[in-house]
């Protein structure tokens, strides 16, 4: 490892890792991508405070985990190229979309990964190969079996079950349609260069390309999205940011349908249950019942968005956009 180089422990199958890798590439941050495999596991465990990837290891052995704080930390040192549009309004919308990508779009990605046996098989084989690149057939088959047995029951952590499956799948359908329309006339979500929102959102949809059911949906119907994913794997900036009037015709419907009508109602119900000390919550989403166990992390990230909104001084335009997208009320409600 060179003195100046960061090590990024991750996996091609970990959207949060791929998100940070694309960010490091875009910012030209010197790093080595180190897949977490059976060979690097002991080293990973030595540094990991949480058993999660991505993990960034600095030359002085400082360790960072959790993709959003990792990006925030590196933004202080690597300011160029800018990660956010200069307008505070658009920068906030970019944070909101990133958060939605991490906390909601992760659901359809994970649900499709482990719901159907065809996807379970493809992903568990791919993960086994990634974890043990030199393993023989028998070792890989065994590993794939054990990964599948461990992961399928974890569907419940993202709230995927017989009752919620249709909502989760319909939410991805709707997202892809709206996103495809938005990306028809621009390279990235906010114009000619990627913003924080692109990194969070693309990574989850990239995960969808690794599993047959969603790969087929994407490849058959959404060329603008697969092209954007290709760009986001090693993004090049250089273009101009757009302003809200040109973005609005296709970005506003996406934010309203996905964040105003799905993600924030879900997040508010989750927060109320977390605060009441309940283990699970339910609500109506897309006119159907949706229930799952609480997610403490999402309650924190909702509060972080509110704090971020509260310090924006000139926020009339932003409040209007958020109101029109049915996002304002959940982002104003104070935490008790
Ligand atoms: N909020 C975290 C989530 C990280 C996360 O959930 N990572 C997953 C992979 S995408 C993980 O490490 N799962 C356990 C494992 O793979 O061992 C972040 O943004 O980094």
C-alpha cells in the first residue's frame, strides 16, 4: 500500500461499496479497491467496528464505515469536482434522493435478489465466486448453498414478504419508468455532472443488474438507465448543472411518487414506531397494506434531513417544491 493510498474494502455485490468506489473514482481519491474475500476477511475483521462494507482504511490506519459519513468526510478534503449543485435547493433535493436510494431502493434490490429461486441461485453463485475466487466447484457450491440459506430469511429485514412483495415490486416499476423519462434528456440526475443523488441511487439499481429478473426488466425496457449506470461506474463530470425549471418536468413527478408518496410516509411511520419502542409498524402504501420491523437507521437519517433543511436560510423555493412533491410536512415535523 502506498503511503497516500486509501484501501476500500468492498464487494461488487454491495451497493453501498460500489457507491463509495464510484465516488472515489470521480474525485480521483487514490485508493485500492480490495474485495472482501476469504483471503482478506481476517484483515477486514481487524479493522471493522461493524461487520459491514464498505470500510475505508487510511494510510495511518484510520477507519471509516457507512457510505454517507464516508462521503461527507472525504468531501472536506476533496472539494473538486463539486459533488453538489451550487443551488442550496438542488443540493437538498440531491441529499433527499440519496437518502431515498439508500433506505428505500435498497428494498426492491434486496427483495429481487432473494425472492425467486432463479435470482437466489444466480446471486448466491456469484457471491460464492466473489468470496472465494480460487475455490473449486464443490467448495463454491457449498458456499453458495450456505449463503442462500443465510440470506433468504433476511428478506424480512427489508420488509419483504407475501403481503408486501407487490408494493415493493410496483415501487421499482414506477421508479424505473420515471427515472428513464428523466434520463432521456440528460446524462445525470441534475444535468451534465453527477451529484450525490446519482451515487446513492445508481448503486442500488446497479445491484438490480446483477440478478436475472431485474436485469431483464432493465435491459429490455430502460436503455437510458443502463447507460447511466455504465457512466456512474466511472463518472466523468465536465458538463453543466441544470436549474430547477428544466429538471422539474420529469424530476418532480419522480420525487412526488417515490419520495412524497412512498418513502417519507414509510419513514414517518417507522420513526413513530421507533420512538414508541415498538418492534414493527404498518401503513398503507400504494393503496395496499405494508408492514415491517422497525429500522433505527432510517429514523436517524430522517432526522438528519430535517436538520439539514432547518439550516437553509433562504428556502422559499425549496419549500414550495417540497410541498408540491408532498414532502414538506414529514421534513418539518420535529422529532420528540
Ligand atoms: N448504511 C451502511 C450500509 C452498509 C451495508 O448494509 N452493507 C452491506 C452490504 S451492501 C453489508 O455489509 N452486509 C453484511 C455483509 O455483507 O457482510 C452504508 O451506507 O455503508
